[in-house]
């Protein structure tokens, strides 16, 4: 019996480590981020430089810019909200392709599901009410008349 518990505990530890290792690897590989000043230097870099910005995706809601550098890396930069217009003008002045991030569409899926459930419950209730509406309640016992078969 003690060996069974020991084996079960070892198996549980091994399983836990196996499940946690991908999560730790994903957490360790966070998106590269840069400072705003570094981004401005990369925008103004000369044409042959591998650190030159070639495209930028701007998220105005979160005040983030996802840059695409000439060497293929894609760092994330936070910018001050007051510099929004200046940033866009600077990018366009240096011939950087600017793309604006789309706002995610709001879908009210749970509302539709809840509404459908309410409608189904109402239809079932209406069906039961129509079915039982014409039937009289027979609470009192009936007196049975002698049958004429005898």
C-alpha cells in the first residue's frame, strides 16, 4: 500500500511538471518591447539599416504600436497618448506603411443564448397551459352508478 501511494505521488509530480513546462516556456517568451525613444531612432534610421522600421500597426485604444523592422522582428512599443498625431505624422513622413488595428466586433452571444432559452421556456409553458386549459379538475370522487350489465 505505501508503495502504491509513493508511485501515485511520483506520477502526479511528473504529470504536473509536464503540464507546467509549456506554460513556463510561453511566459518566458514574452513579446519584445522597446522604448518610445528607440522607436523614433529606428524610424529615422537610413534605408539599408536592418533596424529600420518598414511597417507599423497602431492600436489607438491601447496606445501601442507593433513595429515591423527590416530584419523581421516585431517589437511592441507603448507611446504617450498626447503624441498620437505626432507619431503618425512621423511614420508617414519617413514612408513607413501605417495600419490601424481593428476594434474587435462585439458579439452578444450569451444574450442570444439566454433569449433563446427564455423563448423556449415560454413556448413550453404556453403549450402546457393550452393543453390543460380545457380539462376540468376532478377533485371530488364520482359516485358510480350501477351498471346495467348485470
